[in-house]
C-alpha cells in the first residue's frame, strides 16, 4: 500500500467520532504517555546493579504471583458466578451480593488481618488450641499466603464480570445443549466457559493489573515483586528515574498482554442477537443435597474474603474503639462517600465515551491505541501521580507565567484529584463495559442505523439498555476502588479533604494495625451501600427486560 | 435512575462544601510531612491556636514529598519538610530543595550532631536502633556490639525486618561510615547467615517472633518497644514484656541513633512562619508531647523522655554527623542486595 493510498483511506475513514476519540484519548492518556516516554530517558545509575542482583527475583516472584492468583480467582470467581446465575439454592440471593464484598477490604488490610488471624496467639492458633494442637501454625507471610490474600480480595472482579455475562447469556444455547443430552457439567466446560472467555478475561485483566501493582501487602509479607522493586529503586536507592523506568517497562508488558488477548480472539464472535431473557423462574433446582453443597461452595470465598477479615477487624476495633473514635469520622465517611460517588460517575462516563467513540470511529490505528487509556490501572498509583503532576504543573506554571493566575490552581484541588482517579481507574470501568458490549450483536445497532437513526439515538434506544448491567458493575467496582485508594489520594488531595483510607493508613503505617481497623471497617460499610443498592437495581433491570 | 442523580447531587454538594473554604490566607504555613502520629496533629492544632497561623498539612512518604517539591519547583507551596530519618533530609538538601535558616533559639536548643552543618535542617526527636533480646533465654552479658551479631553463637537467632526499611539502611550506612565498605559488607552478610527467618513484617513483628521463640534477638527501634508495652492488644503487651533492651557499642562508637527532622523548603513562601513553627516544636512544652506520646527521645536536652525510656537508662550515642547516613544510603542498599538481605 503506498502512501497516497493510505492517506486516502485515512481521509475516507475519518469521521467526527475519530476526532472526539482522539480528544478524549489525549486527555486520559497524557499521564500514561508521560510515564511511557520516560523509557527514552533511560534509568538511573543503579540500573546495572538492579539487573545483576535483583531484577530476576522481581520478575520471577511477580510471574509466580500472577500465575497463582489467576488460578485461584478463576476457580473462585467463575464457579460462584456460574452457580448463582444458573441454579437455585438456599441463600442464593444473599450470596449473590455477598460475593462482591471481599473487594471492599483493602488488600493491605486483608494482609494485616490474615497475619493477625494466623499469627502467634491469633484466632487460628486459639482454634487449634481448642483441639489441643495449639502449636500448629500456618505461615501466611510468604508468596503462597500473599497469593491467597490478593486472590480473595480480588476475585470479585472475575465474579462480577462473569456473572454479568451469565445473566445476560441467551439460555437457548444451553437449553439446546441440554436437549441434545449433554450434561450440565459438560455443557459448562464445552459451551459456556469458552463463550464466557472475554468476560472472564476482562475480570482477570483487572485482577492481574492490581496484583502487579500491589505494594503494601507484598512488602509486609516480605515478597520482592516488580512493584516492590519500583519502590525500592525510588525510596531506597533514591532514583525516581529508575522507578519510573521500571514502571514504563511494566506498562509495556501489560499493554502487550492486552493486545495479545485482543489479537487472539480476533476471529471469534461472541455476540448474541437475543436480548437477555434471564429465566428467573427457570433457574435449575438441583437435588437437596447438591443445593446445600452449592451454598457451601459459594460461602467459602465469602468467608475467606469477608467474614474472616471482618471478624479480625471487629476484634481490633473492640480493643481500640474508645481511643480511636472521634466525631470527625462521620464527616470523613461522608466525604469519602461523596468523592467516591462523584468520581465513579465521571469515570464510568469517560469509559463509556471512550468505548463508543472507539466503536464509531473507523480508523484501525485509533481503535488499537484506545487501549492506551486503560493502562493506568497497571502501574502503582504514585507513579500515576507523577504522570499527572508533570502535565498539570506544566499548565499551572504556564498560567502563572501568563499572569492569568497567581498560584497553582489545578494542583491540590479536587480537579487534579478527580482527574488522577479517572486516569487510574478507567480500566475498572472500561473492562465490564467492554465485555458487556461485546455481546451486543452488531446487526441490532446496524438495523437501527439503516432505519435512519444516528449513533446517539441508537445508543440510547438499543445499546444503553443492553449494557445497563455492565454499567452498574462498572460503577460499583470503581466506587469501591476509590474508597480504598491511597497513594494518589495522599499526594494529590486538597489540604482539607480527608478520606477513610488516608485515616486507616495513618495508623497502619505507624504499625498501629489494630487502630487502623476502625477506618477500615468504615470503608467496608460504606462500600456496602452501592454494592447492595446497585445489585438490587441490576436484578430488577434484568427481570424487567 | 432518579435516585442515582439525587445521590450524585448530594455528593457534589458535600464535596463542594469542603473545598469551598479555600480562602486566600497569607498567614499560613504548608507542612509536607512524613510523620502521621496523632500527637503531631494535636501539636499542630495547638500551634494554630497560639500563633494564629493556619497550617496546611500534606501527608505522604518523604520521597514522594521530595519528588513533589522538585516537580513543583519555584511554585511549590511547601514551607517545611518533616521526615522520619536524617537520610531523607540529606536527600532533599542534595537536590537543592532546602535553604539555610538561623535562629539563636534553635541553635541554643539542638546539639551540634543533630543538625545539618549548613543549617538547612534540624532534628526534632531521636530514636535509637537497639537489640531487643529474650529475657528468658539470653543474658545481657552475652551482648556487646552490632559487629558481634555476626558471631557464630547467634546462628539462626537474629530477627530483623527487610532491608527496604530505612532504619536498617541507616544502620548499615553508619557502619560503612565508621568501618569502611568491605567491613560493612562482611557484617551484612554475617547477619544474613544468622537470621532466624527471611525478613518480613515490621519491627513489632520481630519482637513478637522473639516472644514466640522464633529467634532470640531482634534489631528494632526503641519506640516500638514503648508502643508494644502500651498497646491495647494484650498479646502485644506480653511480647513487649518478654524482651529487654540492649544498647550496643557502648564501649566503642556508641549506639546508632537517627532523627525525625525538619527542614525549610527552598522556595518557602512563608519563611518567617516556618522558623517560628520550628522554634515552637523544639521548645519544652511541645517536645514533651512530640517525643513523649510516641516514645521517642526529645532533642531538647531540658526535656525528660517518657518513663519507659528513662527506665532503660542513659546511653552513649554514636556522634557521627547524620548527613553521612544519607551520603552512604545508596551504598548500603547496594550491599544489602549483594548479600541477599531481602
């Protein structure tokens, strides 16, 4: 293809959506590109030392961690999602939203809680003591314990994305398979699991990004990962440039993985022309004994990821409540809720625009690069903060130079904070939206367009109702994530804003874990609100349609 | 849908109210601080009441704050930087982010080895890195120096946290400064060989491990023992009681100390307020709260430390210029990596 031809093609494909996409992409990916460009600046002077002594260890541990976590989250997430959307069993309705809750426990708090439960004279050793084997201890502070702790706090990503898929999945496929005499079990592996792949992977991508950038839990458990290495190069070696360089490499790896996944399913079609007619009355009713098993199976991850850590937190709160509690906590909780709600709305909106502008745009290159926008989730929040600070300070300084303002107006205000959150959490909103929109058959929207409706009208009439479930999942996930968010908040927040996560960190970083329990518990309670509220909406919508 | 919109409006309102009260106020002071102790917040409040100066607090790790200051450049709103170790102040100073300040009051209070020779920062509180040993199994006569920790008798007995921790880095930096690089490397690798387990957890966890017989010695900072003994968790109190404190190197160079300190930002918009703030923190009233509630040693010699600290007795400090800790920090980390101290 010669240049002229290419140009012609570009001109032909260029529409206003391409321009809008370019605009929104530019806004959200500036911080990421800022970090990415640091690859060309090269690392600091200790790079050779890192290569020689520690990099292999970082890579090995991160790889193992990612592997273990993938296995556990798929096991927990997909199994439970399948059971609650396909079968009827006792406590199914409660379990349906209980399974989201582990997400509300910040990973580092989960790590502390598990260390507490399995520590000397912890709950576990007391339990063992009751059996007369009090000396028996399970050591969780290693890479296996870390994998478990991260997995149980993150599996809800996979659970939510696969459940959204299962709920909307046209059941006629399954009915057909069952009618042909294929067992439920076999249909699941032969039919549903492969079909659900994009949804599962969408959740898994989020899990892996979060696992890769975890710092608190890994450093407490003494596991050196790529991200603890990033922090070590910065804080210990005093080379922020090396830290950013390592982050840029991490970005490249994750970008590569995302593209690979997209490329791998390039010829597959996962859409369904049928509107979800979820058979609420037609959930299968297995035998009584099996029903009980299903309840137990779904309860295990809830117990590990929510009940157990919350019990430990409550024990700690009981010890420290009188010392830690102040009235201030009420206003801090309200503020945290407000910020999370506001930012989650903005983030979901941006993700929606990004997704549909990408779809309406016809230029291939832009379609691929739209994935750039979601990379913020893979790198540590504090590196994103640098990515946001550099351009926003640039604007601020320019404004001061031109005498438009007299001091920094973007930095340390809500604008910069919300912007940073959007950049950081766009992936969390984008993945569930994308996976739910993948199921919409193009022919539906195409017919609408053939009938003379524009993109916007088609969107509101056809696509919006179809992806509502994904929209709600996206919102809950981002909301909870923002409640927990720490490093960005610390460095970007306005002076007079305070969040529960900040409060909890103040205690935890001072090794006062038991005092950190109260704000952590409040985070969990606040996260409950949308989780329950929106779950109800999700069910109502599904049953109405 | 309607409900969601209501909620959204309420959220915007709540958040909006909060960020609305950003009045232009010239009589203020912006504090970048790594410390997040409750006693600090109480002191800050007291300073605001006494001086009428409004404090803006930015709380994050020292390295992040240093990075933020360097990105902000001349426009940085920061007036002072508070860290929990001298190495970070050295780092800020060497990146040209601090400026000299002088006050006869400060000069008269702070001993020479606890402040920067160019007057860019001063220490506020001291902490000592000591050996906590099991009362049950170890006799204090068996202990002598940091160097002695590499001896055969401590094989599988030593508990210490990760080398990512700044206090370990500073300790090794001190050894580099006193004894040279090769001895420091031998020392670190000797300690690694004697470790009871791979490093994990924080200082408190090391003491708990001693209490539960996983090892006999823990290398920890003094104030964590104070905190364990005053914890609400009775297991922590018991762990604290099971150990005694030993101040190493009393016959030789002295026990390693570090400071939590404060420097004035290079582009501080309110330098006078900054100096006033530092003077406030160093005076007796503030010092006893600042150090006392956190079980640190006050730098003001006229202020008595907390009772627990007094019960451990006086000790000889290593008087090495604290800037050296910063100077050798990187070398220390590189040695840790080489000898496999995780």
